[in-house]
């Protein structure tokens, strides 16, 4: 897999870096000139200390044949085809006279690995004319470099078993130093000992500190003869030995991690197959992408059916997702932050599209550019179907909530605020859901009617303690945003409980029943008025049948008398001979009777006329349409006083009133109401003391209350309930027919008001009129 290969390459590069350091250390320690150049560009990559000292400068980066040999073209040895032949590992040795300084040199060329495993040319030049001592001759170092490369070849592949490679290393060291057979070479790596003839200790121990240097993976020990006798190495040779130990340790580390990564890869594969998660790995500078078997299986393909190309993913994308995904991916690559997440559709082998959830991370270079992306691939088609179903259900539910005229809410009993409200709350109270939530736990105190707060608290306490999820109802008043009061009927039910079982949140539906309540109140009022009308009608019928029957009986009786007198006159006219005798009998027989009969008939007709006109007045008052307006009661009462000023002056009555509250009503009827009340007070004043009438007002419980008080004769308690009955008169000898207070009561009822009387015989009477404030 790509990520495993990357680890391998990184470890090989680390090993090459170690080899490079060893070569430089060895070359810097010799007196011969040495340099390394690139076989393609011929640029000098490195010169050792001896050559830098001979040149007097560092020529790194320049062209080797121009700088060192003053040649116009690469020399024949630079271009020797055997130099980089894998089958030819021995150094190329040649003699050459340098054109620049005219000295002769014995040159040895060899190809060695350099940065990132690239092969470069190493040349060591020994001046033949100089008197070099044996210690300075480079043959020993040629041999060490040769064994360095041999070690590199030994450790570069993974074909040989670990035990076979480790058994060869002590022999390789013995060869490099020309040790005898009685010399013991011991290689210690990770605490594991290896002898010249094989493995001494088969146990694999943990990495330990080696000679106080933790960065070493191991070290070498060599001795001749006895166990305690060791060979003394020069500093240059120690460099070689440390390199062998380090390279071998790196090799073991590499093999260990390779095997571990292989195991992890197996686990990852099993885990992704078991969890249904596909894996992809993309180096962004190429079209190559690794798609795991599970990635392909989710789309119905076998592991070898889809090519590992970026275009594979592009070609499978749903057309509606193509532009969006390219835009999102481009944005992420240009500004990589955090995890790249996306949901899109890919085409299944059967032609359908599957919903895929993608999560991926990236690796960036030193410039912050994304060089690699690694991600997961999960088929969420079933989940999307469930989400779509839930979305459809939510849409259906929201549609129902929008259609329902009632306000639905979820109220938290602990936080004392709504945690959810439907939009209908705006049309109901004028507040938005945000307005209500902004009030927090003050919402009830701010918009619920103060008189209903105790009832609401008790209702919530009962809900909090409910053991079963039953519905409870409550009615209370809430203030709208414009300051009006509405009556609400709420049905609440437990929605969320705490761990101890107590209800934390309730769900409820709230309906505006203000109109219903007003209608109910009006129906009660109408029913009451209807009852009163029926009672009045019965009274009228009784009065009519009684009071009208008496004059009718009088008319009938006296009509018979007149009829009898007329019959007698007819007989007299027929029987009487002379006119004088007829006149005398007419005067004697008919004048007294007829005169008295006609008098009674006229009186009866007048009484009937008064009664009928009274009935018509009451009827017109009850049937007339109201013309509602604002009424200045001070002006109205002054007008009433002006209308009765004759009686006031004649009877020396004292009338006064305080400043009176205004009201709304039919001015003509209200004027008649107070005219009747004040006229009734004047009518029943006590002649034994000066008359006083006083009018006052106050506001009380949504009504304007007007009081008309007098110091008259008063009304007995037994008659106080009858005085508003039509045609009722406490003193039949008084003028009138007894409809004044009945008209007052009719006017009060039409205005949805109230009237009551308080009276003490001999002290006076007080009528209290209550008219609605609005």
C-alpha cells in the first residue's frame, strides 16, 4: 500500500543519509584528494578537506572537469560505461596528469549511493610524485569503502532472512579488517548479540542505551584470542564500525516496522471490511489514487475492477454534485484547515446512486501546500433515506403546525420559559418566539394577568408531580404586545422528565377563547335580560289584563245603562202623547244616568290611553338602536338640572354634583335615564324638610359608578325589588303610571350596565348606576 511504501522510502533515505555521513567522515580523514560529482550535470557535490586545502577554496557547485582538470569536455573516465554498471563493483583505477598543475595522480573512481539513493561518482586521487607514508596510503580506506558498499548491497534488499544477513555481518567485518580466524567479532544491536559464526543470543530484547549514546542502534566489539583481549581501532576504523552497527540497527528497525505495518495493514483491512468504511489515499501531484477493496465494494465493484485514478472518482460523481464537489475540494486545497468533510453521490455498478459521507485529512509540505490526502468513505444511503423520511415527516408536521390556528409550545418548568413556540404566537399575542425567549423566566410575570399567576403556578406544580402522562387544562389571561388582555385555554401534557421521574418540560396547545368568553358572557347577559323581559312581559300582561280590564268593564257596564235608557226613551216616545210630558220623562229618566255613564266611560278611555302610551314608550326604549359616543357627564347632568329647573325653584330643592367621570353610551338615552332618576327623586321628596339631591361618580372594577342620592321619604325594603316593574306605583294616588324606573332599567340593560337601590324610609334613597368604562 502507498502509505507503507512511503515509510519504506523514508527509512531507506535515512539509511542513505547515514551512509553519506560515513563516506564524508572517511574521506575527510585521509590525506589524498577526493571529490564527488553528479554524473549527469558534472557539478561537484562534495570535496574533502585535503582537496579543499590544495585548491584554497570550496569548489562545490562548479563543473568538475573545468574546475579541477581545466578540460573543455568531460574526461573519458567520467563517461566510462562500467562506472555505473550494477554488475561491476570494483573501483576503476587509472593514472592521469592534471593539465592545471601538471602533476601525476593515481585515481580511483567508484559509483556510490548519495541523496535519496541516487548514484554519484566518487574519485580519490593520490599524487604519485609525493612521498606518501604507508599510513597515508588510501588502500585501507578503499577497502573500507568497498565493504561499506557491500554492506549496503547486503542490507538493501528484503529477500534474505534476517538471521542469514546478521550471520554474514561479522564475517564481512573480519574481511574488511583482515582478522584471523581466532578473532572474535561481536555485533550488539538492540541488546542482541551476533558472533562471527552466527547468532549467539536468540532473544530479542528492548532497545538499550549503547555506551551512553542513545542514538545508536548498536555497536561492534572485536577481539583476538581470549574474551578479555580486544583489538584497538583507529578513529577512522571506529567510524566504519559504528556505521556498520548503525546501518544494521536501521535495517532491523526497518524490518520491524515493515512487519508491524504489514500487521497494521491487515488489521486495517479487516476493520474497514467489518465497519463498512472504505479507504482512499491520494498524492495530489499525480492522478494515482489508492481505493481500498471496501471502497469499491460499496459501489458494487470487485477489487480489480476500478482503476486507481483520480478520474475514477470524478466519473462516478452524480452530475448534480460534480461542480459543487470540485469547488469544495479546490477551496480546501487552496486553504487546507482541519478535516475535509463532504457528502455526495457516487454511481453504483447497477446504475443507482449511493450517498457517500467523506472525511479526510491532509499532509502539507514546508510551503503549506497539500501533497497528500487520506480519507474514509462511508455509504450512508440508508441513513439518507431515513433522514429524507424524517424530513418529509417534519415538513408534514410543520405544515400541520402552520395550518393549526392554535399556538403550540414546549415550556420548561425549571427554567420557567418556552424552549419552543410555533409562529402562531405572533398572531395570538403579537410577540415572536424570540421575544418570548428573550424574556426568559420573567415571561409569565410580564404577560400573564397578576390575578391568574397563583393559578398558573399551582397548575405547573401539579404537572411537575404527575406520575402518568395525562392532559390537564387551564384558562388564564395574557397581555398582548399592544396591551390588551386575551383569555387563553391551554391543554398541557408532560413532555420530558428528569432522572427522578419529575416532569421537567411540558408540551401544550393554547387557544384564544376571548371571543368565546365574551360571547358566553353576552349569552349570560342576554339570557338574564330575556328572563327579565319575560318577567316584564308577564307583568305587562298581568297589568294589561288587570288595569285595562277595569275600564273596559266600566265601559261595558255604563254602555248597558245608556242602552237601557235609550230603550226606555224609545218606549216613551211611542207611548207619550204630548211633547211636554216626553221632555219631563227624558229629564227624569235619562239625564242623571247617562251623564254619569259618559263620565265613567271617558275616564276609562283616558286611563287606557295612558297605559297604552306608557307601554309604547317602554317598547320604543327597548327597541331603539344605540348611538354610542363619548359623553361628558358634567354637561349632561347640568342639562338635566336645567330641564327640571321649574320644580327645583318651586320646591326650593338643592341639587349638587362633584366632577363626574365621562362615559360612552347613547347620549339621548343616558339623558333620559338621569332625567327619570332626578324627577323620581323630586317626586318623592319629604315636604317636611328642604329637599337635597346629590350626584357623584367613581371608577370601580371596569365600570363608571354614578350615584343619585336624595333625602326624601324613602322606600320600604319590601317594595325595593318592585320599583323597577312596569306600572308599579307605591302610592296609586301619585301622578303618573309607574313606568319611569322601568324605562331606567331598560336603558341600563341596553348599555350592559347595572343599577341598584339603597333606601331607608324617612331618611332618603340612593340609586347607583354602573356603566362599562369601555
